[in-house]
């Protein structure tokens, strides 16, 4: 998919401190592949009273997606359930890394506002002591903790060094953060990738492989084009990415397409498209 997408990338730097990049979704002939997001009510029923020895789900990536939403809804009410299941991830997946276990715990405590526990358990310090050279996502998250002084003494220089490593390691979030800093006039020394190439790399990484969570990733591309913070705002291109995601089975993206045409604020209304994706 990445090779196909790179053919559609037409780079140029816009004058308005955003990257003027046309990055089109690929043309794929496939049916739904994305794991549907359950409604909040269904999610609550799915995980209510669950214990680690009787899980309704065995894919840790999907479990973590479910848990992110549950914690958004009620961080205190779901804390114990999420904590018990996450602590048992190595039983579900023996290859689950120590770094990921620490990150899961850190993010859970931060989401629940339990910063004191985070500090008492020295979780960020323990993460910083690991060899993270092969884990760009962990490098990026640790970089943020260091630069903000979350759970560890603030160290901007070390944080920026890790951010660079994560970016050169291909982490999409790190790359977009580095590009954003460059166009804002606060570049990280050592990042010499042209902004348009950086965004192309990041978006290509978000597409990645055709797996059940591809819709979650490509929706980030749609949001970037709709918001216009890093790439130049392009609602038409955002709508095409939402349609791509919807065609892969994501109902939320289908609603986004229908909503865009229902409001007809950014694009002329197309009733045929509206009805098709509203039905989807």
C-alpha cells in the first residue's frame, strides 16, 4: 500500500506555515477489513464484570482501543478492570514487551489523574532505564514525558534526542511532531528531513498494512487534512480519506462523510454520496 500511496504524493511547501501536500488514499478492491468500534453501551456491556481469565477479546491492540474509550468515559469507574487486564497482557501475548506494560500503566495512571502513584512507582524512570532502540513508539512517549517533566525530572535535551530517534525510526507521531516544530520555527537540531517528505513518511506509516486497525490510523490523516495544523487544510481530501476508511468498514468514518455532505459547509452537497454513507 505504501508504494502505491507514494505515487500520489505531490509535495510543495505552502506560504501559510503548513505543508501543501496532496496525499491521496490508495485505490483498493477489498471489502470491510476494519474491526468495528462498538457503541459506548455495547462497550460497557462487553467489559462489565470481566476478569483476566475470561476475556471477550484476545487481540491486545483491540483491547487497548476499547480501554482508551472506557477510560475516556469513566476513568475511575473502569480503572480497576483496565488495570487488572493490562497487567495480564503477557498471558494473552507472551511477546508483549516490558516497555509496553510500563507504558500501559503510565498512560492509565495519567488518564485517571493518579500522578502521585505514577511518581511513587517510578514508572517513567523504569521506562527510561530500558533499551528502547528498537521501539520508536516508546521512544516518542518517553520523549514527551522528559520534555514535560511527567513522572521524571524534566530533561528537554534528552527528550529531543529521543524524539529524533523515534522520528528516524519511523514513528508517525514523532515525525509529525518534528515537522510541526519545524514549520513553527522551533526545529529540533539534527532533524534534516524536508517537511513534505517527513509528512509523506508519516502518512505512509499510518497507512501501513491492511489490518483490522487500519481505519483508526488513516482517520488521523483525514483529521490532519480537516484541521489544517500541519498540512494545508483540504476538506475535499479529508472527505476522500474518510470515504476510504468507510469503504473498509468503519461506521464512524461513514458518518463523517455523511455529516460533511449534510452540512455542506466545506463541500457542495452530493445527495447520492450522503445517502450511500448514511446507509453504511
